[in-house]
């Protein structure tokens, strides 16, 4: 058995959880925040049989896409200079998935 921990952007979470559960997998969603953009994301945790890992990861891959968004950042404050916010294009989304061996599993 494997433990899969996937960190996904909030906009992808609802569809991903729906797809995972419709395929018969169990999933626990934990709200989290991370990255230098401090954007919301979710950490999904599932126990999956060894032969189902590739199928589970393909569900994640098909539901979590990267996208470009415009973010406004504050420039560095230099004495005597006006602080003008700068818009930049940033790639967000996708997923990070960690697959770990499970030594023992119990369901009560």
C-alpha cells in the first residue's frame, strides 16, 4: 500500500476530489496555504493499493493544470522613489504529489 499526499491549488480541488471519489478512492482534504504567492491550496491524502498508484496519479494529472495569472507585487522601497506596484505574469496550478510506502494500515 502507498500513501499519496497531493498539494493542489484551490481552484482544482473540488473537481479533483469529485473525480477521485467517483473512481472509488477515499480522500481526506486539508486546507493549506503555501508558496511565495501565499495562495490557498489543499493537501489531499489517500491510501492506495500499489497497483492503483499510476491510475490515481493520472486522475491528479488530468484535473490539475498550470495556468498563468497576473499578480501585482510591491517594488522595493528606495528612499526618494515612489513605490509603484508592478504586475508580473506568474505560472500557478498543477500539483505536487508524494508517494510513500505504508508499513501498516488499520481501518476501525
